[in-house]
């Protein structure tokens, strides 16, 4: 899907600045819209890398940053109130299933 392709571009930094949080957003949107593998796998790899390599505080901050981007929209992430709420919950709860 186009959303999966955006995730790939942001993850690799091909044609856009490399941005793992934007890649996470687009892969997650692709999964929500019916894309299966590899979008789900890419999303989970990025999410687990953040969870496994950051302190709890830094993980929550990163997910809060993504939630903030979803609230207002950025050049890299579309405004999406549902996604903002989802990533806020991830930030507050640690890492529930997305």
C-alpha cells in the first residue's frame, strides 16, 4: 500500500529524512487499513527496537512525541486524532498491543 511505501521510505531515509517515528506511524496506518505482512512486521520491529533500547522514560517520551505529531500533523505525519490517542496510550501504559 502507499502507507507501507511511505513507511519504507521514512525508515530508510530514501527521498525523505530518515525518521523512525514517521515510519512507525505509516506502517501502523497501513496495518489499520488492511495491509498484513510486511507492514505489521516492520511496525513491530520499530516499536520493539524503541522499547528494548530506550529507558522507560525515553520510550514514553518518544511515543508522546509521536502522539503530539498525530494531534497537530507535521510534514511527515498526517493529523489523526485516533492515532494521537493510540500513541498516548502506548506512552502511558508502556507498550500494550497496538
